[in-house]
C-alpha cells in the first residue's frame, strides 16, 4: 500500500508542476500578445480621446455656424424677392 501512496504523491507533484508550467506559459503568452497589440496600435497612428473630442467640438460649431448662415441667406433671398 505504501507504493500506491508514493505513486499518488508523485502524480500530485507532476500535476502541480504541470499546472505551474501552464500558468507560466499563459503569463508569457499574455505578455507577448499585449506587446504585439501595443506595437500594432502605435503603428496605426491613432488620435487620442482629447484630440477626437476637440475636433468633434469644432465640427459641431462649424455645423451650427453653417446652419445659421443658411438661415440668413434664405432670409436675405426672401427679402430680395419681395423687393423685386
């Protein structure tokens, strides 16, 4: 019965070592994937959130000004047609 107990102890050590190795490999794979993804994103030359928000605000302001000017032109055309 002693050999059975020793065998089980050996199997438990092997399983524990394999689990540790798999955990280490997972950490290495995660690290490698993260570095590759960071390099890919850096190469894409993406804008920051702050830059995006600033351009979005400028576009909204330009659209509002365009709509105001369109309304003004329509008003002036109506006045011109009324005189003519």
